[in-house]
C-alpha cells in the first residue's frame, strides 16, 4: 500500500513542479508593440508567434517600451506596464539628464497587476530586450536614495523599495551582453524599421511611436513619417549616455555589466545566433547561404570590423562571427571589467538546471531577425518556431517559487 502511494506521488510530482508563470516578451532596439505597425507582429511577423503560443495554451504578455531609450528608462516602463501606474524615472536620473520625471502620457493600467514574489514572471528579451530584463532585475533589488546623508528614498514604488523573487527566468535572444561593434551604424541609420514598415503593408501615419515623451519629444499632428524620423535622429538625447546607442556600444555595455550582477534565484538563458562562416584562408567571416539580402551587407561589415572600447582596447578575431547585427561572442554571457565573465555553461537537456548562472545555446544559420520570425526562408522559420515552443516548455518545467 505504501509503495503504491509513493509510486503515485512520484508520477504526480513532476506535474506539481510545473509552473504556469506568465511569459513576458520585451522587444529590442527599434521594436514595437501589438498596437503598432498595423498588426504586423514583432514576434513572428505575419506568422504571429504570440498567437501561435497562446493557442498552445501559454500565458504570453507582450510589452512595448521605448525603442531607442536607455535600458534604465525601458526597464522602468516595463515595470509599470506590468504592474500598472504612473511611470517615474526617478528624481536623480531625471535631473541628471534633464528629462520629464513623470510624463503624463505614460500611465498604464497594468497587464499583470498581481505581479509579486508569489506570482513571478519569465522574461524573454530579444536583442536589447535582454539587457532591459537584467536592468529591471537590478532596479527591483535596489533601494535608491535622493539624499544619502538623510537617507531620503526615491518616491516611486519601484525605486523606493527592494523586491525579490519577482523574476523566475531571463532569456536573452541574440542579446549584445557585451555590446556590438556595429552599434553606431545600427543606431544612427535606423536600418530595419523602414523595411518592416514596407512589408507590414502599413497604411496611414499613426503606425509607430518612438515613445520619447520624457524628452518632451512626440509626433506632431499629421507629421510625415520621414520628418518624424529626421527629428528623432537629430534629437539631443543622442549626445548623452542616456540612450540606446551608448548601452549597445562596447563601453556602454561594459559599464552596465559592472553594475548588473547575477541574482541567485533567477535562471538565465542566452540564445546565440550566427549567420556567418569563416572565409577560406582568412580570419574574417562572410554570410552563409540563406542569409537575407537585408542582413547580408551588415554581416559582411561585422565579419571584418574591429571594435574599440573607450580605453583603447580592441576586439580580436573571435568577434567576427555574427548574426548581422550583433557579434555572436557577445551573446554568450555578460563580461565586466571589474568582475570578469558571469558563470556560464553550454545548455544540455540532460543537465540539471541551477539558478544563478547562464546557460547558452547556439543556433547556426540564424540571423538577428530570423530568430523572431522575420526575413526567413522555410527552413529558418521552422527552426525559429520550434525553438520558441521547446524553450517555453523548458521554462514551464522550472520549479515553482
């Protein structure tokens, strides 16, 4: 009788350990939300991966943060989009960069108001979205003070108190943990949003927002798209370190890594993408067959481009492999000048996963946009779709809090 009961419990226990925590999707630089781009999904394009995942029974929450904003501001927007309330970038931060601390346009109802240690989330961030997820964890764990002497705290719910256990896992898809040697080109030329506007078949003018109200910047009534982009590209924010171009650079990412430390209770995953191969009799990399025309040019540039940190250090030949936007080696694990590399190991289905370290998985012949279902041929779309479904099952099998 006792053996029968033990056997029954053994069968039931895996089901009990399965969690049903929401999976929060965070887009990267120049990304967009579900109400933009005429319904053309950032996650899957016309194939709409969110719809696919929801039809499989997964609880998916799509978010939309500032597409060119700094990770600090994106993470704060992410918090209030989930929890609800008035975005508050913090008094000290706002005064330092001369921005509006609480832009009235950024008040959110909340997509997951009960978010807490008891009801945590998984975060999947694409590209810069992976950095944003780590920044959010940092902001949750800290208490920020307006005045250290008087111990006067920031007044917001996020910055004024510390919170633990809110995040179960962070998955970084094609994320430039250590920056990209193409940062200044990618952030200044707006290389892909124009293309996606075309293939989305967007009609009208209100299909995209740069969400820079904190800078006092917004789209004028009936303003032409070309003029809107021109004004954004020449905005004063680009001359500060409170913007995406700095966070995506080698030196900016390194500074982030000096601050953003691993949390012992979070499971971390890095998905490394590559669409190049080493050129014969050369140290440089070239695009593999099947790489899209849109990605091919930039993958060639990255494949032979040396990057520099602000102190004069330069990247080596191991930085040439890339996915058309980010150097593949930069996607494995964050490295800081002060603490070295975060602990990491190659993902294996047979290995027991532990929290507080990175597990990385490399997907070859997959570029920066293929992994989320864009610019794909039949093979790459199939592998991208399969990855999402299999990875979400891995997240669901992590133990409950």
